C-alpha cells in the first residue's frame, strides 16, 4: 500500500504497552516513509532482558539508561522511527530531550485485546499476564496535545492509514 510521504514528521516514537503492535506497525511505517527503524526492545541491556524473561517487571531505574540510549538514536539520525513503550511522562521527557521535533504515535488498546495478542506470540522474552498488568498499571497515557492517539482494534493496514492521515494533519 502506497502512502503519501508525511510532510514534516522526521522523528517518530511509536509507543504503547507490550503487545500493542509497536514493532510491527513501527517497522511498516518506517519502511513506507523510507526511515530507519529501531525496535527499543533490541537496546535493553541483558540484565533487563533477564528480569523480563523471569516475569519480573522493570523498575524506573532499570529503564533510565535504556531510555537515554534510545534518545541518542533519535539524536544520531536525521530521520527515525523508534518503537518504545514510553509508559510514563518522565520516560517520554527523556526521549524528547534535545529532540523536540519528535512526534509520538500512541497505539491504544484495552487489556483484553492486547492479552489475546500476547497469547499468540512466539519466542518473545516478555513473560506473563502479570507483566502486562504491570505495564497497564504503570502506563500514564499521553495527553491529547502530546501524542497522536491510534486505536489498534482495526486491521494493521487501517492502523497504518490512520497514522499517515494523523501525521499529515499534525504537520
């Protein structure tokens, strides 16, 4: 599916809880825009991955260095799409540091929809319903002025189309 290039969006954060489709949607969006894509999960230190494999939710302290690494990816690239949960305002503030042109796309879905998707995933280190519950408990949704809200219930194609429309409107 061809999409009109988004006018001014050059640095896009695709955020939401685990299982909302950040990686898949972010990579498709980046491909369509011709931007590099970075999956934030690939940049977690091994200690974080080990904790999550054991079903242990990450603390704010666990995330700080990781968020700074992702912020540096934005700063090192003229254009980029990065998938990152960015659950709290203070996490988004780190990602936005010296990166004020960043646009946030918030993939929004309810617990049951996302838990059903989790149960169909193979070979992912995110482990268990309690970890997803922890993500929802930690999530502080961005405000309407901070992000583009996109419902993840429709098909992937429809979600991507909505993102392109919202980005073009936002420019």
